[in-house]
């Protein structure tokens, strides 16, 4: 796994952004210039970011969304409690693991080559699997992993709304 500095991120994002998406990519670069809390990571040929803990981080990662074609969300229901530290594996159609990481917050955005993938996410001993098809470099696919809360109703934390960014 490689973690890149904000100076190195510009060239990575620029290579992934076609001309028609230049404005969105410049927004991503602007967000990287403002804060270093969320860093672009690379594993093999997959670039990704994860996070979204706290208002500033939620706004930062949502500003990066346009540069990635896979958007994952992790939460427990019905309490709408967002989850972090979720082990995630993305497996290509030929069975190769292309990403094996832990989400640092409720959001994980990745940039994958077009194709079919299996995504495996774990919340404790509860495992969920999704099959996805990535159609293009810049057309996003969104997937939510929602687990039923095992906490007693009185101890749940409810998130009524996301911060306005």
C-alpha cells in the first residue's frame, strides 16, 4: 500500500480524469490542498480514499467523490449509525484480490478498471457480499453495506442528518 502526499496526488488524479471531468477533478485537488486528513492511497492499480469521521472529514471526502467510480457506505440500521474500521476486500472477476483494506470511516471511494467485482465487507463476525459491475472509468457505482444493529435500542446513537458541506 502506498500513501501519497498532496503534491503527488495531483498527477495521479490528473491521469484518471478525462477532459470532460476536469472541473470535478480540480475540486478534488482543491480539497487536498486545504487539509491532509484524508490521503489518497494506492494498492496495486487501485487508488482509494476512506474516512468521513467528523464534519470536516465528511465534507472533505464528499468533495473527492467525483474522482472515483466506486462509492461504498457502511452503516448500522435502524439507528443510522455510521461505521468505521470495516475490513473490505474487492475481488476481480478472475478471482484476484485488487483491494484489501480497512475503511477509516463510513465512506470508501475507489477507482477501479471497468469490469465485474465481488466486494466483501465485515462488521465483526457479520459478513456481507455484493457483486458490482463497473461500467466506465468515471461513471460511479454506489453500494451501501447496512447491518442490523445488535445494540439495545436505548444505547444506539442516532444521526439525524449529515453536515452541510
